[in-house]
C-alpha cells in the first residue's frame, strides 16, 4: 500500500515538474488565439489563404503573435520590421527539425531544408557560384536568349489564327531549361524526352509535397498511419527518379572533368570536392540533393511568377502598352531585349519588380525555426517553434505601398521616372542571411522573358475569362491553368 502511495506521489510530482517545465518553455511567448486539442487553431484558418487568415489575426493580437497549428507551436510575423529583425538574428536561421524537413533534406543534405554548419558551408558555395554563373558569364544570357527564341517560335505556331493558348507547360520547360543549362552546362531542346521526364519527376515531387503538408503540422500521424496515405512512397519514387537522371549527368561530368574548364555548377562542385581539406559535406550525394533542390526551389517559383506576370499584363493592357512603348523607343523590334538594356528601361525594371511583389507567390514565406530559445520584440521564442513570415501581409501593407491592392509599377519609380531598386516592404526573396540565393538569376530570367515576350506579342485574356483566376495551393501559390490570346505585334 505504502509503495502504491509513493508511486502515486512521485508520479504526481513528476507530472507537475513536467507541466512546470512546459509552461516555462512557452512562458513569455507572444499572445495569440486559443485553439482546440490536437488540431490547435488549424480548423479556424483558411488553408487556401493562410496569409489572409494570419493578417486578420494580427489585427487582434498584434504584428507578432503565436498560434498552435496542429501539434506544433508557431509564431507569425506580420510586419516588415519584425520579419527583418527576426531573420537578421543568427539564432533564427534554422529550419524546423520535423519529419517533412528531414525527409526533403535526406538527412541534412542540400540547403533549402538543412540547418547548422553544413547549411552554412553549402549555402555560401551555392550563392557565390549561382552569382558567378548567372551574372558573370555572357553564356548564361545566351542560354536565356536561345530559350526565348524557341519559346517565341512555339507560341507563334500555337497562337496562329487567334487560337487561345495555355502557356503554362512551355513556360515551365523554358525556365527549368535555363536552370538545367546553368547546372549542367548545356540546354536541351523543348522536345527532348529526358528533359521532359526530368521535369515530370520534379513536378510530381512538388505536387505530392503539398498533399503531405499536413505532416508538417501533425508529424505524429506518420507514426500511426501508413506512409502511403500521405504520398510519401510516391514522393520517394519521384525523388529517386530525378536523382537517377542527375547521377547520369554527374557521371558524364566526372569523365570529361578538366580542372582548367569550369563551365557549370556541377564542375564547380566537383572542383570543390577535390580540394585538400574540403568540408566533408562536399560529396556526391550532397551534389545530387543540391541540384535537385535548385530545380525545385529555382524552377518552380520562377515559372509560377512568370505565369502570374503574363496574366497580370493581360488584365492590365495600359501597363502592358506603356512597357511596350518603352521597349520600342529604346530597343526597337529588330533585335531581342538584352540585359544590358536594363538601365535604359526604367519602366520595365519597375514593372518587373512590381509583378514579383503583386504575384506574392510565397504568401507565408518559408518557415524558419529558432536553433535555441531566443528573444524577439521582448517575447520568448522557444527552440523548435515554427516561424512564419507573413509576406502577404507585408506585400499588401499600406504603410509601405501607395496602392497595395493594385499592380502599380510607379511604386518603384522616383519623381523623375528613374527606377529605385530597393523598397522597404518587398520580401519576395526573403531577407537576411537565409534570403534566396537565386534572386539575381530569377530577376535576370524574369526580366528577359517578360520584356521579350511583350516586345513580340500583345497578351489578352479570352472573352470568357473575366473572373479572378483561382489559385492552386502548393509549395508556391500558382494560378490555375488559364488560356491567353496572343497577338503577334509585327
Ligand atoms: C521568382 C523567383 C524566386 C522567388 C520568389 C524565390 C523566393 C525564395 C524564398 C522566399 C526563399 C526562402 C528564404 C528564407 O528561407 O528566408 C528562397 C529560398 C531559396 N531559393 Fe529562391 N526564389 C526564386 C528563385 C530561385 C532561383 C532561380 C533559385 C536557384 C537557381 C533559387 C534557389 C533557392 C534556394 C536554394 C533556396 C534555399 C536557401 C536556403 O535555405 O538557404 N530560388 N527563395
């Protein structure tokens, strides 16, 4: 009997100690709404518009609030200032250590889902090489131009006789092909079966990633239910397939490797691997995961932004005409628009930035997580908490944008019509040490594609298409496939 009492007593003590520890861990967290057991506040959020749901909650709880999503505790940052302050803090640069991030990083490989020292080393390498390959070489621009030539030819054929065209797939191939060229050193024609198969496997992986999103918020489910319910098995299959394609390319590079000729990203990585004292993370599996991430993290957001951009231009014929007039007066129509024309095309540059802001493809950004308990704005952010930067709230914040709900290139022009590249409140590529390492490449590609496409065509919506386009949820928010009428201008 005494033993039973002792057990009960020590059990109760332990329970209280655990509760105390738990309450201390979440002590001084930002205020926020109360949810229900297990699901937290998830049932009260609009999963198709999390940015909007968070923005509404911020009105009640403030720019920085906390919320339980499923079994995970999260902090949502809703202002430019709080996001900038948080993401400049070295303790807030990690990714959450949960099943999904571990799955994508294949055990701390790649950079997009990785954290810690390995992430730091690999990110530094990737950023500097993307910059060098993107900006430093005329070759990159020549790849983009070849791609634009082929795309224009294709669209000319498809739009003959005023036939509406669904441009999504061809845009996707063109954009991924530029990244393919940067990574592998060669571009492939649109009809190349290997490129198409590779694209299918990358896209399938991205598609499935959104169906398994619930595991982010309730990772315990994967321990209770079969993995197949969340598409994990299929995702493994598609990932394996894309690693298989990449392995073939890496093997070819190894055979043709010469230390004197560094023509692409794979060459640069192989060189780094061969260096004495190279960081152990420079190994072949890391190269495969990294390349695959560059296709996913680079190809998808850029082609989705381009799909939005053409749609917005079709919806705003006056803005389209103004950009066309500027191109006509500076470049004419006997040659393609070059990147070197950028300084002479301030309206087009402003338009491009504005299209990226307005497209708002990552409304709630990409999650970070504190690597240790961290203080922010006087609040405690416990290690492991999810941090959502609400880019949507900032991109539609009237404190930063004169006309937040409109496509308004003038946001990026000064009084004399000159392009101003920096604007507080612009977060499409993130901010701080973890901001997108492909920003320059993406901006270069988007400027070239948009200006050259509108130089050649007028884009219009079909007469039936007058309602706002639906969006599809995923890693990035994309427009549902739509048709455009393309009118050749000369
Ligand atoms: C319009 C196009 C693009 C947009 C809007 C975009 C946006 C972003 C954002 C918001 C992040 C997360 C930043 C953070 O965690 O705080 C990110 C990360 C990343 N992006 Fe981009 N991106 C674009 C294009 C590209 C391109 C072209 C590449 C490469 C070729 C690329 C490679 C990456 C990688 C590797 C990461 C992970 C970085 C890390 O975790 O350290 N992105 N991007």
